[in-house]
C-alpha cells in the first residue's frame, strides 16, 4: 500500500484548482480522508458517477477512471 503522501501526490498531479486557496483546502481535506482510511486499514472509496456500459462514454472519461485506479 502506498503512503498517504504518495497517494496525495498522484491524486493532485495535473489538477487545475483555479487558485492557491482552493488547492490548499482540497489538499487538506483529501489528506485528512486518506489518513483516516490509511490508519483504519481500509482503502478510500469514491463514487465517480459514470456508467461504464453507457453508449455515451468517450475517451475523456478515462481521465477520471485512470486517476481513480
């Protein structure tokens, strides 16, 4: 299992937050959730909201799928 810092770096890489305050807030909340699940021994579960069998999926959907993997 990767460290919380490694997971955070992967999830934050390539993301546009708009401003530094938003980036800081997102990083703090994500770190808190990753820490909580890391110490509990369970992976963080998230919901993406796209149906992998839908006919309207396109290549752009792979960005979130790859990030979540």
